[in-house]
């Protein structure tokens, strides 16, 4: 029984998000990039965040593949990145890529990366590497990728200062791209 459960978890980790493999035949004669992406979200039943400053024009485009193929092609040809946390697709200009270093507070980098993969938060198109010495993770990618992974890591590892005998427990509250920490009894 345990072996079967392990095998099914491994298979689930390899799967795309449910929307990614759905067929998305779509033709664009001439449409602003931002409108094409917003319409993609509406048509596919997805929440998509496209900043107002995303500009450009899509002309003579035809997609016969999956929804993932569509968003990959539109973003690639317009120098954009996209990231999905499983609930929202975030689009940003590639020039806004960020890098952050997040302390692991003694947690194993490999275990942390695996947990992020299981939660379907990690995206292999972007970078998560071990800082020399292994005490931190280096995250590089679109702002949404960096923010979501940073929040998830910080929520998991805590601040590392709590004593095992304390009666207070740390609670991390996530609100969009911001997090706050409070102690509760």
C-alpha cells in the first residue's frame, strides 16, 4: 500500500496543472498583447494578472495546441514571463526578473525544493539553487515566482529563533504577495 501511494505521488508531481494540457485553438488577427492574455484567462476560466504596462501587438497568430502552448508562445514572442501558483497566472516583463536569497534556518535545501515541487509551486523554467554552504536558497525568476516561493519557504522554516519549550507558536498569514508573522498560544 505504501509503495502504491509513493508511486502515485511521484506521478502527480510530474503532471501539468489541469488547465495546461487543455486544447486552446485560438486565432488572433490583430490584438494588443495585454488583451490577448486577459481574453485567454476569460476563455480558459483562469485568473490571470497582467500589469497595465504590458504593451505590444499580436498580429497573425494562430494556436492549434494546448493552453500552455498558447501562453508560452505569446509570452516568449513578447519578452514576457508567466508563473502560476495554481490559483493565479501572473505575467510580467522578462526585464523585471528578480533574485532573492532566503534563509533555510537549518532545513535541507533538497527537502525544501521537493516540498515546493509537491505543492506545485516550483517552476523548473526559473531558478532555485543552493547558496554556497547550503544555509539558504537563491531564487531567480519573475517577481511572482520569487514572492510565492519566498513566502512558502519562510512559512515552512519559521524564523529559527523559537525555543522547543515555548508555548507560543508562530503563525504566518499570507495575503497576496505579502506575509506577516504573529505568535499565538
